[in-house]
C-alpha cells in the first residue's frame, strides 16, 4: 500500500477537520475557495461528522467524538419543528436522513446531547415522506435531489440502519421495490433522461443497495451487479469519472471533467464489490482500475489541501474530501463495511 498514487490521507484529514471548511462554531461549509466561501450546509456537516466517527473508530487521527459535540449541536439547530432539514427554504428527505445517521452514529459511540430527542422526531417525519413518495418539501425546482428517485435508496438504507429494522418495515420495503423499477436496461439509475445519467445519484443508489444487501435484504444482487457494470463502463479514458454518463450507449465520452465525488464513490463501491461481496462481472477492479482512481483523485487536490469538485473548480469541497478519505482509508488497509458508507 505504500506505493499508492493517491492523495496523502493525512493532508486530506487536516483540510477536512482543521481547515477553513469547518468553522470554530462547529458549523460546516459546503466548500471554500480563493473566490469566496460556499454556504453552511448540514448535509456536508453530517457527512463530515460521520467520517470523523468512522476514522476515529479505526484509530485514524481524526477528531475525537467529544470534539464533534459543537458540530452535533449545530446539526441539531438545522432540524425544524417538523423534523425536516432545510436548505434554501426547501426541506430534503436526503439531508434529513444524513443528519439522522450522524445523530444515531454519535449516540452509538456514547455521545449525548440535545440531538437525542430529535432522533425519534426525524424518524417519524422520514416515514411520512417515504409513505408519500416525497423527496422534498417547499418551493423546489424539479431536479434529481427533489424527485423521489433512485438516490433515495441510500436514504432507505440509512433509515433502516437507524431503526435497526431488518426485515424492512412495510413502508421501506415498498419504497425499495418501487425504486428498483427505475433501473434502466443497461443498469443505470437515471433521472428520466435517456442516455444521460447523473452518476453522483447513480452511486447513491448503489450505495443504498450495498447497505441493504449487507443488512440481509435479499434479491438485490442483480440490480447491484448491473449498476456496477454500468458505472465501470463510464470510466474516463484518463481515469476517474465525470458527472454524467457520456452518450446513449452508457459509456463515457472523452473531454469530460473528472468529478471528485463520483470518482471517490466509485472507488468505494468497487472496493466493496471485490472478493465475495457480490459476483463481479467486469473484472480488473483490484489492480489497474483502482490505481487509475487513485491517480485521478491525486490530480484533484487543490492548493489548500482539499479535493476540488471538478477538474476546473476553484473551490475545494467538503463531501468530496470526506468520500475520498473513506476510500483512501480502505485502500491503506482499513476494513470498510457497506453500513459505514458516509
């Protein structure tokens, strides 16, 4: 593992937990750059908190659970009276579930605070949204994050983990079954636009399926295997993955910028799918494919030490850096389980 060509995990750790994205108050910004800061973003903060707890549990030099209390308090303030987590006036099921996952993971690690009573409140609100097939509430434009689409499979898995609900309750079982019907014939979890799949959301769907499968939910192997094959076919010639699948055959075209979040997500999924995890029908993921992902992530490190969102981006991104940290920890020998995906 000493020959890995990826970014130095220690530098990414320093940027994510000691750099400008994390404010002294415990709040987290979406990104930072020389052109200015991003916005305060509970989703990114929840991902960062979960990353810290994951790394601390494996002995990595991340903030201790106690150091995360200010951030948990800030996330607590992001939950409205109905249990929703809002951004830009819109309440999102996905964001709310990520905050719930941070709360439950912190509780399991022995942290206590004002967030504890919110766990039941969020779970009740989440159930109502699942039953209504609702991904967002408020004046939201129609886009992948506001539609009850395949990315919600990750929300379903995280909610099941929070509730320790296996077998799945009827409302989650029904939601998963309906979301699986959205998978295309090439294995893509798309947004309804044939030949143009948003790969960040596609990876979220595969992460959800991976989690559910690891929890013992049956009947997911085919959907997960086909989804992984589609993702592998979207690799860019120079390594890494773009934001979108590139053409109507599902293979990436040339000249597309590398997206840090998709590249790190793909790396995590390929690591999880190796060995006995799921029958893999593409091959080559243990060697050259992962090395290309390592190199692609290394090229995305910005001047401040975090990962740039895209090849040309001026800003260094919180969740991209967190995804990459988890991938690199596994590449350096840490045991990565599907249930731990942040």
